[in-house]
């Protein structure tokens, strides 16, 4: 049985309980992070903790732990659950209070983290995606647990026989329902620029770093619907999926309907980066 962390204690998951008056349950008044773990090491921990801090600040909730304390808690959680490859989930809620839309003063946040074996979601041969209108709120840069719109969008994609939905707002690509989006236009790799309309993905940023280090032309730029449909390659990225080629969009092949050469280069760079971190190193999160 897996061990979880809840408000300062490590305990079996079936013993972890929260109040029905927790604002995370009542309002979705909470934020979260998901961190991959490879060979027992938390991947890009500093960047994930920085994003968690930004999300907490955006919802006016003080970070309950220091970076060093987060590192200690999460590493112990990974070790308690057998090290290896895992995915760590963190959720911080506003805490327990009488139900009221106004944020109560002096409330104590609920801090929860769990870890489980990583499910390999990489699709080397590619996936199908559909385009859908992005009807979500305008603070998608906050990694909030209020994900009902994303759930409905992913479900509609699944209903249409696709793995992911690529979202369009005012004729431009924002992101996937649970991923960031890249296209290859000519010889240039493009991804939409960061804004309040999309989540600043940790994997997204790493892909841009790796492409730049390899001398592959890439930039952040707006992508309109026409450019998306004419793209030579389309990729979606996330911490759990890493980099996945989209080979079918709205029932039509992307390029020649196979994973493209620039995706092959990008995933090779990504896997080499992971392997280079295989030797244990202390994370710098102080």
C-alpha cells in the first residue's frame, strides 16, 4: 500500500482523510503539481517548485513549505514508495473553513502529496487529436485543480476517437487540454508564447532549451488555425507524456501521417538529457 504525505505526516493512503469543509473540496480552491521521477530522482524539481509558488501566489495563498522542506518531503515520499520511476502529485488547498466565497483570515492550508509508479504514456508511433474551441477561464497559467473544462474537452476528444484536444481561442492555438503544443512550419519549430491563456509547461520549456542547444530553429510565436492545419509536424508535451507526435488531426494526416524527423531529433535530445541525470545529484532548490 502506498504511503502519502498529509499535513506533516507520512501515512498509508487508506488512512489519509480530509474534512468535507475543505475549500479544495467545496470550491476547487487549490493548486497542484505533478513531478516525474526517474530512477528515484525528482525531475526538474526546482522548476516545478517555482511554478507551484507562482500558482500559490496567484491565488493569494502563502507557500506552506520552503523549497528545501518540499525537497525533503518529496524525496522521502519517493523513497517510501520504492524509488524507481514514479509520478509525484502535490495539492495545496486553502484549508478547512465554513463555506463562504470570501477567503477566511488565518486559515491553515491542507498540504497533500502522493507518489505512484509512472505509467509510460509515450506514443512513439503518434496519436490522433481533434481541434476544439477553448472555452476555459482566462487564468490558465494557474495550475488550479478546477479542471472540469479540461475534463470535458478531453472527454469530447475521446468520444471522437482521439487522444488529445488541441484548443483554439479566437482562431489561434493556445494549448492541449492536458498538454502544450508545438508545430513544425517549414524548418522552424513553434509553440505559442506564454500568457494567462496557457500553462507554462516545464517540459515545454525544456524542449525549447534542448532545441536551442542543438541549433534547431525554434521560437515562441502565435500559431493560427490555418498554420496548424498545414504544419509538417505537430507535437504535444507534458511531464507524463514527454514529447508525443500528433499524426492525425481532425481525421486528416499530419504531414505524411507518421512521426516526423524533427520530433525524432527532439525526443532523442530529451532522452539523452534524462540519461545524463541518471547519476544522483543534489537538487539546488535552496
